[in-house]
C-alpha cells in the first residue's frame, strides 16, 4: 500500500474516532492490519479499539504480530499490559510491564 494511502486511512480512522464512529474506525484499522500485520501504528490503534470492545486476546495477538515503532513503545507496553490484565493473565501482564521498564525504551520511565 502506498504511504500516502496508508496515511490517509490512518487519518480517516482517527477522525472517525474523534467523531464517535468507532465502528468505522475499527473497520479501517482492521483493513490496514489485514493488508500488513506488521504495521505497528495501525496495530496499536486497532488494539485500543479491540480492548475497548472486550476482545483482549485478539488485541494481544495483533500487538505481538506488529513491528511497533520505537516512538510507540510505551503505548504498546501499556496496551499489551492492559489487555493481559483484563484477560485475567496477571502474571504475564506484570512480566510484560517489567520487560518494558528494563528495556532501553523504558529505562527513562522507571518512575512510572
């Protein structure tokens, strides 16, 4: 998918969210992840929508399949930890959060 088209669809999904059309935002994000499961930006957006809809296991799968850019490492860690907690997988959630804090991406966030 061309970069301009991907950026347009991500912007459309964001606008749908801002205007209360979660169903349309989710459809766009699902299409982006289906086109490229490694698209980290679309995966993070879709994971947030999936968690809100109670589909925590699928949210974890989407995040784990994606290549999330370093700029979204914190969002990825929070979302995955949250999804695991909501799924009742407390030990995994705690482990995931500790791994993030111990990584170079999370080292500056030790105070959290």
